[in-house]
């Protein structure tokens, strides 16, 4: 019997994990600059949480959730997204500061394909507390700072407003329904059903006939009530002041989940193919109230797919995946002893301990003696940045030879200066 990971679920192996750590550390750094705090919520949540928040009539709730009965016969769900969990935690713990971010896995039983997995990872932020357009813009500032921090350039940020649930949407649904009735025969079976259940989702359908049918459809932007129109105008005005947030208005972006209102947005990347959304989000002013909190608390948020971010980054110039960059990133030191003199080994162990104590990353000293060539082969395989060589000469002189594995150069350094030397070399890179 051969065991394999489940369909659509990936192992992230050690030779790739640095990329994940890179995205995680850049994300933490950017969120920190904006004073967003990390929140970690459980993977498993109760079924009604998502039925209530995402909406019964969505693909996620109807078809894509990993849901089951636990041993106590309770309906539980592996979270298909994180926003609902964060809002639940915000309400449950009566948090005061709603500037929150998360990094973690979500699960959707979709048909796996390039860029689409059943376990995927998101980095996201929620700004719970206000209903002002300034908040939408702050969130978009955080999002674009994150993308820039990662080195992503060839992306498009598209924004739209889907209005409010009370005035704009009921009105718009009627107009859209009227229009789509004439196109009924051109719609896929799902969308024919959606006309009755969740008509706005038709904009998200990838079937060609449906895409064509909605080309000339009325736009929700033209059916906003006065307050929603003013809100969107203010968001655009503020965004225009921020010179470094390039955005386009895209009236077809509606975001499928029920909880969105007013501003919605998506980030796409042209290197990604069919699944080209790197991230998305928007305002969700009614969710806190829906989940038991105060109805006056508005909120907005975004989530980026980490797999997609990495795929996009791989296509960007300047994202260094090559060997030399990998060495720099891990900064590994490989220490070796030449000849069989046990005194040298003792000295080398001391250096090893001293360097680890000073926070360097040091491979464990080899148990067996080997010729230098063998040591270098191993160091190379481990992507070591420096090889420290302690031979009889070095031992006598109180030095160690340091070979830079990227440049191939080698020099002798006094043992009492080795820490400062290595630190300097690591920082100057
Ligand atoms: P959504 O809220 O569905 O728009 O998800 C936010 C982001 O998560 C998307 O823009 C994708 O980058 C990512 N994402 C969503 N579903 C998947 C999936 N099944 N596999 C990989 N990434 C996903």
C-alpha cells in the first residue's frame, strides 16, 4: 500500500518552504507597519457560521465545504475562508481593536486544477470598526503595500461597488432579472437557476455563453442609492490622492459571497491563466450584526491566496529563485575539519557552539573524516553559503579558512574575529 496526500492537498517540501516563509515574513512586516495584529482562529468551525455569513445560495456553501458530523453529532466545517471566523472571534471576545490579520489554511472541495487546490492558504486582513470610505482606502493601502513588499508588479487592482442590501441590490436585481430573462436560453443550467436564487453570481460564471449574455447587462454601479454612490465617489477620490495605488473600475466584479456591500475589489495577475485572482475582498457592513455583534459596526477585509501569490511571484523579474539567492536566504555555515587530529575536532566543536550561540545557522559537524572535496560537495547540496575549513595550518595559526560558496573566493580569518566577519558578510549582501 502506497500512501499519498489527498487530491488537491499539497505537501510543501523543505526546498520550497523558504518561499512560504518569505511571504509570511513580508506579510507580518507590512501588517506590523500598519499596526494590524495577528489573529489565529480554529480550522474547524460550526456549520451555521458559514451558512449565515457566506450565504446558503453560494457554491461554497452548497457544494464546496468539507463538512461532517463530529463524534458528538455536531455539524462542523473545515473553514472555507477566514473572514467569518475572524468576525465570530471579534464578537465572541468583544475585541476593541479590529485591525486584524491572519495567515493560514482554508479548505474548499473544488475540482483541483492549476492554481486551485482543496487545501489552500491565505494571507488576509480585516478592518472591523468603521463604515467610512477612509477605511476602504486604508485596507487597499495595506493590500498594495503587501503586494509591493513581496515584489509583485504586474497585477491589476479592480474595484467596484455592489451597493447596499437594503436599497440598491433589490432594485438592481429586478432590473438584471428583466434583462436576463431575454437571455435565458443562452445561460448555463446553473445560471438559469441563479436567476431565481442568487442572480448577481452570474457575473462570476466562467461559461462562455453566460459571459456573452452579461456583456450588455445593466451595471450595479448605475443603480446605486445616493449614500452608496457618495461612498464610492469618496473612495475613488481618496484613492486618487494616493498616487501609488493604481486601480481600475470594473463594474463586473461582484464577489460571490452574500456578505459584501458597497466597495468590492479583486487583484488579478496576467501570469496566472484561468485562475487569475490573486486576492479579493470588500466591505461587509452587516456581518458583525449578523453574527451577534452591534449592527453599527462596519467592516472591510481582503484575502490573498498564497499559492497564487507565489505563482505570480515566480513569473516576476527580480524574484530570486536561483541557487545563489537561496544560499543567501538560508545563510548556512558548513564547518569542516581536515585530517584526523582529534584536537582539531574539539576546536571545531567549540567554534560550532560559539557560532550557534551567536545566532548563526550551522550544520552539524560531520562524524567521519572526509577529504575537502567531499565536504564541499555536501555543503553545496545543502546550499551552504560559507564553508569554514579548519586544517592543521589554521589550527596552529588560530585562524579558520572561509570559503564563500557563491563567489568561490576563500580567505583566512582570525578565530577571535570570525563572528564579526561573518556578520558583516551576511549583512552586506
Ligand atoms: P475568494 O474569497 O474566494 O475570492 O478567495 C480569495 C483568494 O483566495 C482568491 O483570490 C485566491 O487567490 C485564493 N483562493 C480561493 N480559492 C482557492 C483555491 N481553491 N485554491 C487556491 N487558491 C484559492
